C-alpha cells in the first residue's frame, strides 16, 4: 500500500512538472510575457527540487537509521514527523527497529553486567588479553591473587609480575601448568591454564589460574597420614614379636631377677633360645629389607633418555617372561604400532613393565583361559603402553590406595612396585594410571606425553 501511494505521488509531481514545462514552452517565444516565463521557471525549479527531495527522503531516513545503529545512538525518533500518509508505515517500521535495537542493547548490557558479577565472584582468577596487548578483563580473584589493581596493558603487568608473565609467554594453547610464585614475600602454588581464541577478527588470550597451595598441603597431609599408618603397621609387625621373644628369653635366663647358672639351663631351654634368636634374626632382616625398599622410593636415579622402538621393547620383555607365563598357564600377547618410538630411560621402563607384567600374571594364573595383552599406540599429544589382563581385578575400595607406598593387595607383597613405577613415570613427565572391574580384570596405562 505504501509503495502504491508513493508511486502515485511521484506520478502526480511528474505530471505537474510536465504541465508547467509545457506552459513555459508555450509562452517561451513571447517577449511580452517575460515575467510569466520567469515565474514558470521558478515553479519548475521548485517542482524539481521537491521531486528530488520527495524521492530521496526514504534514502535519507534509512541512512539516518543506519547511522543511529552504527553508533548505538537510539535517542533518535521518527515519531511526530509529518511527511504524508505514504511514509507513515515506513516511519512506524523505523520506530519498531529502533525500539528492537534499544531492547537488544539493554539486554546485552544487562547480560554483560550479570556475567561480570559472576566472573568477579568466582574463586578462579581470570585474565583476558587482546592481541594489541590491551587487558580486556581481570576479575577480582585475579587482582587478589596477584595483589595488584587491574593494569591497562600487558607491559604494565609484566613490570608488576615479571615471573608470572614470563611463564605465560612460554605456555602453549590449552596447556595447563603448575607454577610457584613469590608475591610480596609469600610463596604460592598456582595452577594456570591458557587458551587462545579468535572473536570478531580479534585474537584473545584467556588465562585462568588459582592458588592451590592449601589443597596441595591438604593432600600432602593425607598422603603422610596414609604412609605413617602403613609404616607403623609394618614396623609393629616386626617389632612386636621381637619384643615378645626378648621378654620370653629373659624369663628363661633369669630367676627372681637374677641370672640362672649355666648348669640349670636344659637342652630344651637352649633349643627354645636358639629358635627365638633365629626368629628375631628373621624379623630383623625383614625390617632391614623394608627399610631398603623405602630407600628405593627416594633414590630414583636421573633419567638417561634415548629413542626406543616400542614394539622391540615389548617383544623383548614378553620373551623374558614367557617361561613364567607358560608355567602359570597364562597367555601373553603383544600388539603395537611397528614404527612407534618413545623417548625414555630404557632400564627404568623395563623395570616398570616387568613389575606390571608380573602383577598381571599373578592376577590371572588362577583363572581359566588367563590372558595378558601388552599394546601400544599414539595420538597427537601422547603415546601409551597398556597392560591389560582378564584376571581377578582390583576391589573398588582399594583402587585409590594401590599407588601408596607399602600398600599391597597381595598377601606377601611389599607394596613398593606400583609406587616406584608411578614415580618413574612421573620422572618421565608422564603418568601411570589404572582402571579395573572386579572379576573382569585390570588395565594399567603408561602415558608418555610429548
């Protein structure tokens, strides 16, 4: 309807312009009507101007609308302007557009403030740096942790926290790192993660970090408590019978607090004494072995890294233990990528593999069709060696304790093997993980991160 009315008004203006031009042409040659000619010429100029203004009005209004949107100036109003009914609907549409943008702007501002309140109240420090090194965001937790006010530029932060920013500059995208900071004389253990992303053609670096010193200390205390319980248990198991036998021997050698004469010691008494001394010697040796195992945990040698063909490594270990597996009636399989190579300390990893394979054999030797499989594979970020068995598995209540020193699920186990293996993998900047289902077996994974 608007376009029809607009076209009609344009046609009327063109017709009027043509009539005026015709009248001017009709009297153009008559000099006595010179002033009439000037009047008609002025009318033609006015009509042409009006036609141009009328036709370009829409463009001007649209340009005004777009500029208002461009600069977020929603104070402009199209209400109350009288340009005829043909533009009324257009003006109403413009008003609706302005109101819609105004509503979106208000909602956007509300959302921004809402998110800012959330970000300021979380306990994790958040830092956002734009590609031009301007700091777009630094929440309250980040300010409190670094003990600084929000700087405007990255260089300012580098001056305030050089150690922290130096660590960030060396980190890769999606990398997580634990770093130690000294902030105003106070040491902090900070877990940092960095992410880089592109938004609206701008690159941003998002850094999230938090002080985990208290959590680490709590975990250390819990680990020490577990270790002390196990150490106490093992030492008491050795010391208690030694103390008891010592008291018994003293009772055999004394009477009323005085030493017995040699002639009063019977053969049976001497045999009991000899048996007691052997028992004390055995328990003492067991305690010495226990202490030596503890020393092993604290004296892992420095790594001697070399590129090792993983398939050859697994085959050699399988051949080394094949006879023991045959005797136990357990099948041992090897499956790995032929050309996979990993940088490792060969002797230490051999030690880990032998320990895990021995544990797997013990777990499957009493099961029909026992099977242990060693496999290796790699992906973009890590290489993995897995030892999987279909044995008795590990009880869920013990899964979180199997890597604790001196804890063992086996009756005569020392509890050293898995803990030592875990430490060796940590030395390789990797990890040793386990998953199990009771009755269905267990899988241990040696993870080498690239």
